[in-house]
C-alpha cells in the first residue's frame, strides 16, 4: 500500500509541477481516457461479471467522481499539495456522517470521537479566521462529494463488480470532461473554471508528463486493489493516510510553504481520526 500511495503522490506532483498550463478538467480527461483503454483490454481477456441495475445511481456516482477529481486537480494547481490532500482525505469524515443520516448506519463511540477530532482538524487546516475563500469552499465540496461517492459504492457493490464500477467511473470522467470542454468553447464562466475550461493542446513535453501521470494513477489503482486483497481493511485505511505526510514532504520540496503550527495540528488530528475510523472498520470486517 505504501507503493500505491507513493504512486498517487508522484502523479499529484506531476500535475502540480509539470502540467501547470493544462486545466484540471483536461487532466481528468487524460486520466479517464487511459483508464478506459486499459480496462477495455482487461475486459477482452476477462469479461466483467455484474448483476446490473441501478444505472441512474451508477451515472450519478460517475458525475460526482468527475466533479471530485476536477476540484482536486484544481486545488493541487492553486494551493499547497498538503492542503489539497487533506481536503481529499476528509471523505471518511463526510462519508461517515452521510452514512449515519442517509443509510441509518450506527456510529460506535470511537467513530463519534473520531468525527469530532476530524472536524476540529478541518477547522485548524482551513483556519477561517485567516481566510475562507474559493479554495477552502471547494475543498469542503470535494470532501462532501467524495464522501457521497463512498455511499454510492456501498449501494452499488451488490450490482457491479469492482472493475465495472471503476470502468463506469472512468467513462463518466471521459464523457463529462469532454462535455465541459465543449461547453467552454461557447460559454466562459470564470467562477466555474474548475469544471468548465477550454481544451489546450499540450506540448510534446507535456504529453510525456501527462502519460506518466496517467500511468502512475492507474498503477495506484492496481496496487491499492492488490493491497486490499492481501491485507486487512483497517491496515490499508491507516496506511492510506501516509499520503498526507508524503504530500507535505514533496510539496515543501516543490516550494510550498511549510504548514504553520495550527495547520500541522489540524493535519495531525485528521490523520488520527482517519486511523481510528479505519482501525474500527477493520475490526468490524475481521469479525
């Protein structure tokens, strides 16, 4: 799982440092395109087996995934790599809250404590007394949409296999990003530049980095799947939070500001919360 985390952080670094002139929507397009191509090859050798049904929810999940990825890459390009990763990892916080209210799932005492810790951590990271603008709002929206995706996966897991859900996710990303770039040719909405932007032809050098980015993103998905097959859910969930630590290290190396004491405290609290929730889920799964 550590290798998987390093792969996705390396992909994030490429977005931040080497594809600055390519919009977040385009990055979603390229990632989805390569993902669809690879999965089609796997389908040829091993056709997917799915029960089907709930197609509307599947499309909704794909749309949320497109919004989530677009916002994440937009934040990577505009704020520190660490903060972008922190906002993404709040999906556990929002996923647990939404599961409680929508799916009526019970929360254990340790989960409630973890959610309170995570909420405090988010406030420390955002630091609303310093600034609370577009990027912070988008970060929270990303956490909520990512948490909602977790809910849809729970609802779809009995209808579709893992590969089919990933494939639908990639196809949706490809379709919605294409539509977004087509719309941008006729309408310019600056307030939605994280979702609607024109296609810009990458240079030869940028194409190379885009390919590397897509490759490491797919490698992350493969390694993570293998990790879940070989180890306990709680352990994998805990290790996944090392993404924030790596994001801080690589972000500072790329020129990001070192987080202040409140920011570091917030990141630490969110990691602790995520580890507690993951550990609790792992214990339930093992029973």
